């Protein structure tokens, strides 16, 4: 069974040959080197004219070259889902190495000194007010670079004999809406309902069109980047999500399903108050079910008992545990995930956020060792 078949069968709540594996981000040079893959080095992006920067970032050749190394690493560690990009491309370069992406988010590469790992992180919003948002040239869903990202990923997948499943990813509604302003400015802007509606409608139309385009190209799974919360709760009230976000999310899921395509939503934070809304919108799989929120009820095992028949869970070994926990603790938690969530399908093994530079090699090996040993169907994990 190849990786694509394994993942889709799992999301359909059927048992494949083994439990699939996924990480939404992998930034750890030490682990990559252990598996014989030399990580990329940090190179600054020159201040090119916007048209030139856009052309280069959306080049199929350049995208394909970038995927090869990360996909090869994924294959070596047994990771089934790898990502290609269909949005979040750079728009302009500012001083200090800051990149403004096509949505108006300011990003920058930072180096983790211990092993040289490069981390691409958010540093602030480019827009100071709603007028800045209105005057911005918003991303064009029809731009060829989005298709190039998808095609490049599929070509590398085929070169690797379908041992990995290249899944296109795109920005959706919430995350790129607040990050282009920063949370304080965004909170003031959305106090005005007309402005809030304009922002979310712009983002919703974009995401819907990208999903339709990818569906026409026979994408079988699409990941939406769309953090809805943080460790203490949601970024805005459930009422605002139901007014501005979920009508679009429902349309996006419906459009994907018409093309026999699944939707994987990545959202950090405590989503308890809107969990049933996410399911009602038609989301097929949810990552990472963050285990370190302040709410003890936001627990993957409790959620599985309540909603396990309606959604596929993708998670959720704590990155804190993977950085500082006892090996035995990591193994026991990982075994419990497989034992309780994997039977019958509907579960994809993953960390509870990502593999960051603080995750140690021995703990990572213990973590994936459990998946390799106990993640074969029929599931039998000693209690």
C-alpha cells in the first residue's frame, strides 16, 4: 500500500496496512543529519523587484528542488504526508531580513545556535489599519505559482515511487487575517462588523478558489493553515467564528468533497468551544490537537470518545515531552495513542505541534520507534 492510499483509507475510517505518520513542521538539523540528509543553509533573499520575486518563488523548478531534500528525509523516517505550498509566497523584502508575504505578514528566518536549524517565524503585521488592508494587492488564486507548487510536489512523489504523499497546503481564514495586522490592531479593526466581513470574505474567497483549482487537478487531500486559538482559548469569540469564518469553511469543505478531496485542518490552541462547529463544516481531519493547552478537557482521548466517528485525529505527542520527558513517558503515551485511537482507522500519528530544535534525537527515535513497532494493523499494543 502506498502512502496516499494509506492516508486516504485512514481518513475514511478504514484500516490500512499501518498507521500513517505526519508532522506539520520539522525544524531540527540534528535529527535530519542523523538520517543522512544535510539540511539547507541560511541564505538571505535579495531585495528584488516584486515581479521578479514573485516569478522566482512560484517557479516549478525552484519549488521542486526545494521539496526533494525534505521529501527524502520524510521517506527515510517513514513519514507519509509531506506538504507542498499553494500560498504564503513572499511579496517583498524589507531591511533586517524581514520578508512580507502575499497576505501582509512579516516573517523572518532565525537560527537556533545549537545546531544551526533555520526557523521561519512571524514577527508582526505589515498593515497598520484597515485602509492598509484595502489598498494591498490581495493574492490572486489563479496565479500559476499555486499550481506549480502542487505539480512539483506530485512529480517528486512519483519519483519516490509514492512512498510519500505530497499534499498541497494553503492559508485559509483566521491566521492570515489577524497576522497581517498583529493581534492588537486586528482586535480593533474587527470591532467594526463591515470591516471584519470584508477581511474574512477576501480570505474566504481566496481559499475557496484555491481549493477548487486543486480539486480540479485531482488533489486528494488539502491542508488548511488556520490557527483558531492559543493555549488559553480562542483568538476571538465563538460568535465571530460562526459569523465570519465557518460559513466559508463549510463552502471550502463542500467544494473539496465534490471533487473527492479531503480537508485536513491545522489549528493550534484550545478549540473546545468550536469543536462541534469544525466537524459540522465538514473538516475530515484535524491536527495537532495541542496537548499543552490550559484546558484539561481539551484532551485527545476524551475528544475521541465523543467525536471519533466523525473526524480523523492527527496528533498529539507533546513537543515538551519530546524535548525534556523521560523515554518511558514518551513510549507509554505514544503507545496509548495507537492503542486507543488507531483501531478502525481515523488516526494519524503525529506530534502535538511540530518537531522543533529542542527535541532530542534519542527521544525522537523512541517516539517513532513506537509507531514502527506497534503501528501495524491489526493493532495490538500491550496495556
